[in-house]
């Protein structure tokens, strides 16, 4: 059974209100995740044989606001990275928790079971130059490299084997001057589905939701959420029966634009496909990787 792991950065389940971009917006994908309800903290849990949706904890018993370095490490390894160093830390992984990503990530656990993995995000040449100069890698890129998986570049984007950060490839054209075509969110989703035929575990990261949350701009939030919603809606409606989609986040942010910081709200856990039952007992972001590993056995 194959798994498509969708990591969407900085998305929590917030209350109804004018500062929540998920309220009164026609987001078909997010609404479908929540079983036809608004994508808020008030949405009731969903649990069927092939559809699970609920809020899970991202605070992990540590005071303060959750951060990406520790939150993503917990999400991708099942280890309480925040308790390990006694605080939430980010955006990059703290030196005290890098071992989790280097040795115990979801990629490592899948590979131990003989499974084929792929991180679908691609990076421009300038990213590799700066990351190598500073030896500073994000959680996803560090665990990918540590699992001896190649990071995608411009070549893989042009070949239709990888996705750019903003999905449509337009930012690479406009801001970086890279000659790649614009693609629709639906075409990008098809690219993921095509690659899912070749791998047991695919991971895709979308971080622009976190950027929108920090900006506190409703227009920017709707722009990024609309693209992702079309992408998600297409995946939900066109995935093969045997594929399980798992979506979660590292911490809240964009669901409350009244503040510039992250939130302590629960984050969504959405599982769609034959592996949904493996997550019935999940209570925090530490339970996502173990659930995926259970599906892959």
C-alpha cells in the first residue's frame, strides 16, 4: 500500500471569526477533509474505514509557541524533539535533535522495511549554493539527504518528476528567471499521482501557508490557500483506490491572522484511503510517522 504524505506548514484548526481565512471561503478540498464542515476547531471528527479527520496536539507538553524545527522533527520522526531540548525551536532543526532526522526519520523507517521513498519538492540552484555555504538544511532536506535520497533540482521539474514550492512553478519564472512552464494546481497534483505509482512513500511540503500567517494578510492567505485547495481537491478525487493520503502540519499559524506568531491550536490530521484505521488512536503530531509506518508494513 502506497502513502502520499502531504505536509502543509503552519496550519492549525482555529475558531470561527473574521481573522480565520477558512471561514466563509469556498475551499472544497479543506471542506472535504473536514467531512463537509468548515475547516475549524468546531468541525466534528470524522472516522470511517477510509476517511479520518481530527485535530491533534502540536504543543507536546512544552510551554511556549510551537516552532518548525522541533515540530517538523516530531512529525517526521515520532520523537518529542521539543522535550529533548526543553523548548520549541525553529525554523531550522536544533543541533540537539538533528540525530532524529539523520537516523530515525520516516524515510529511514520505510527503507528499513524495503520501501522506496521520494521527496517531491525541488529546489533551484541558488538554494543548494546557500545551503552548502552555511551547512544549514531544513528538516525535510536534512532527512532526505541523510536517507541517501537525491534532492530534486531544476532538471526534475522540467522532466515533470518534481514540484516547486509554490506548486504552479510561476515563482520560479517570475522571481528566479528559470525557464519552466506554468502548471495548474490540478496538473501538479497529477504529477504527484503519477509518481505515486513508482514509490511506496511520497512526501510533499507546502510552506507558503506559514508565510501567509506571519504576514497577517488575508489576501495573501487566500491566494496560497486557494492554490493548495485546488491541488488537494484534485488529489482527493483522483487518487487510486490503493493510495492513502495523509495530511498534517507542524503548528498553527494561518488560521488566526489577528496575530503574527504561531498558535497553540491543534493541527489537522487527515487520512484518506485504506490506511485510515491506522490513525484512530493518534493524539499528537508524534503519532503521524508511526501510523504511516504501520501502513507500509
